């Protein structure tokens, strides 16, 4: 999702620089700009590890897996965080 946003942002920036139309090189570059991490990893084979987080549909709090298991219910407490500050 972030890569799609970057492509759109670059397209917007270039469209302001070239209001009469993008040069072919820039247009082709944006057309082939990677929007999936798998594509990016094929182009740049670097070692990295991804952790998939679960997000609460109500508050968007993120949870990392604990021993490969995600929590079933959200445990976020806005008041507990405020108290600890």
C-alpha cells in the first residue's frame, strides 16, 4: 500500500513539474514502479525479515504475534497508557 502511495505521490509531483505532459522516460518509470514488496525484493535481493501484525478493527492498535499466535480480543487501554506518562 505504501509503495502505491509513493508512486502516486511521485506522479503528482512530476505532473506539477511537467504540466503539459510527462516525458516518456518518467512516464515509463512510473508505469513500472513497483507496488508490491515481492517485486521490490526480486529487483533488490536483500535479506530482510517481515513480521505481520494484527490490527484491531475498532481502535487500530497493532499486535505482534506471540509464539505465532495473535490475540483474539483487543487489550488496548487508552487510560492505562495515559497513567504511565
